[in-house]
C-alpha cells in the first residue's frame, strides 16, 4: 500500500496518539479512576502556616511551620510539618539536612522549653517562669552597671564602658531583631558583645 504521508500529516497522527496515551495515564481509564479514588488528600490542606527562622545556624533560613488545631477555640497547636519558605530571600525554599529535620528537634523529649536556674550553692537546675528570668536578668544587669560603669577614661574622655557584663546574641534572627539587640547592648555600654555565628 502506498501511503502518501506528508510531514504535517505525520505530526498530526503522532500527536493524536500521544494525546490518547497521555489521557490514559492521567486517569481516564477505569483502573486509573480506581487508583485516583485512593489518593490521599493533601496533608497540609487544613493546617495553619506560621513563618519563622531556622534555629540552628547563622544562615538564618526562612521556614514555614504547619500546625493543626483551632486556635480561636482555645485548642493547642500541633506541629505537623516544617519546610523551607520559598519566598524567603536567604534560602528560597531550600533547607540543609539540619533544617530539614527541624520537626524532630521541636518535638524532642529533651528539648528545653522553659528558663532554668541553678541557684547559689545548689547542685541542680530548677525551672522558673519567663517573668522571673527576665526580672532577674534585668536586676543583675542594672546592679552591675550601677557598680561598674566606666564613664571616663584616664584622659577624662567620656566613654561609658561596661566591661563586667557580656552579651551573646543569637544569629538565627531577622535584621530588625539584630538591629534592636545591637541598640540595647551598645546603649548599656557593654563592650563584650559576640554572636552565636562565631561560636
Ligand atoms: S536550614 Fe541549615 S543552613 Fe539554613 S539556617 Fe538552618 S541549619 Fe543553617
């Protein structure tokens, strides 16, 4: 049989065949429909998204935390998934292995979730409230600054140096938080000021 098949006709024919194959693969056959009926619903569909920063290192990648629970009804949020924030300029959705394992870190039984103190003479730590911890830190810094602030150097120049209190800042933070931290620490005159990124 002599078939006169032009290039245009050939492309139409092969295109139709490919389309038919694709439709079958997309689930228009009976077997595919049955399979599709068992596909799980998207697991994040009913979750609440909360943007945050990875806690691990100074790269400070953006993350999205997905949780379940009706907060308006007073329910406690249950974290179900964490992934990289595609809109964050630092990591654009990517996470290193440590960041990708953040959910395990959050849910670890050994995770520290409250401030702790070992009082003078004690051999163990005990939990205290955030209010008590902040009050104690504020009191200690104020007392130390009142007692030890160096207002002028040997030449009589005003310097306002506080060399007896140090401050270690976290690097997993935003530019705005870092700016506010810098302002507070330097306005107290603290000289010993370092960052987690260098530790
Ligand atoms: S995801 Fe990795 S690189 Fe990014 S902040 Fe966390 S630990 Fe650092």
